[in-house]
């Protein structure tokens, strides 16, 4: 039996003049899942997220959050959803704490329990010592933390992170993922867009890969990785390679200062590869194998890595 849906996209289209930004997107995000929405720039990810958040009205189709239509039942969906946008906040009039109190007020939240939650957010996101400062005085990383706190201030069931770690330091990235993992373990649905595909591979149980307004692939992360028909072999050399025989030339994907990387079919024999290396008279010091990464699956599906 499948899990209930946190978010449903049903034949969602969005047209901007001649540009078809979304071309009939249909898929579901299961309740309580950690879901990755991936794709190159211009794939339609932010447009799709904006339709879910009610910031963009689709040309046709329907988006539901926990069964509520984002247009007809906008009050309910706004309460369920928390969005961390790409754009940084800059407010010269209010301190961080005042912004969080104001954001709470939009949802009718006040009192000691809400104040305690604001204090916890400030502490967990390392903003406590900046709580009374205006956002104009903050660095980009600190402003990103404020956006995350504002998205979480009403304890949404669904948290959407749109490129949350773009341009931030390692400490913030670690802090954010630790906190996000805790929220996921508590039952929150997390939807993440990121260009750091190693993050998606490590965090997301399921991913959708978009390109040009369409979904190119949708499956569990493990299944997408297992479907890839290749593995990668790094061959370390004591001397630069002078020439390669044709089977190696066709499988070469990268030259390194002290080695070569080959893309090898999973069905290919290791002994055959060693024979090819011997025929090419390479001075091999080490051979190591690794499975495909999500980034490589992404590049194959979207063609982004091809010239």
C-alpha cells in the first residue's frame, strides 16, 4: 500500500507567451519523504515550486498539498507549506526576532509556546547572538539562516528548500542538514532543489529530474543509480600514457596528471580490461573501481555533460 501524498502535481502547465515553462507535469511526493527536485538551469524547478507555493498561477492543471488545492484552499495550503526561497532577505526596519514574531502573526501564532519555538529556531540556526540585529547588517549566510527560520516558524508539515546551500559556507551547510534530517525524522516532508548533487544523493530517498519543463526521470535514488549500466575505473600510472588501444580510447572519460578514468560497462570483464591496459603498455601502479554517482546519472539523462 502506497503512502498518502503530501503534494500532488496533476498535468501542471505554465505558459509565458511563447515559452512553455511547464509541459504537463504530473507526479506525487509521498508524505514524510525526503524528495529531490533536480534539473539544469531553466528546467522549470523554480516555476513548479512557485505554483505549489501559490506564487505562480498555472496555465492549466492542479496542485494539491495534503489534499488541499493551492488556489481554492490557499489558506490551508499556506499553513501546511514552508518555503525557503533562493532570494535573500533584506529588511532595514525589523530585527530578526521581530521578523519571526511578525511571520508568526500571519498564522495567528503567539504566546509562550510560540516564543519558545522562536528561541529554539534562533539557537539551532546559530542566530541567537544576532536576534536583535536588522538583516541589513548580516552576511549572506546569516540572511539564509533567517529565511530558514521564517519558513519554519509556523511548523509546516511540508518544507521546501529551493537551493538552500547556494553560496553558503560549510558550517551553515552542515547545520542546515543536521536540522533538516531531524525535521524529516519527526515526520516532516522535505522537498529539496539543489545543484550540489552529492547532497541530493546523500539525503533524498526519491528524486525527479527535470529538463525543459518535463520530468525526465522519477524514481528512488537507489533505483536510478542501479539502472545505470556503467561503473568507473581509475587507473593510476607511474608514467604518462603514450597511446591507448581502441577499446580503451572509446571508454576514456577523463585524463588526470597521474592517471586515467574509464567508463566501463557493468557486464565487461575485469580481466579483459587488464589485458587492454597491458596491450597499451601502460605503467600501472593501481586500479580502483567505483559505482556511478547521481551526478553522472543526471548528466547522462540531461545531456548537460555532453559537448
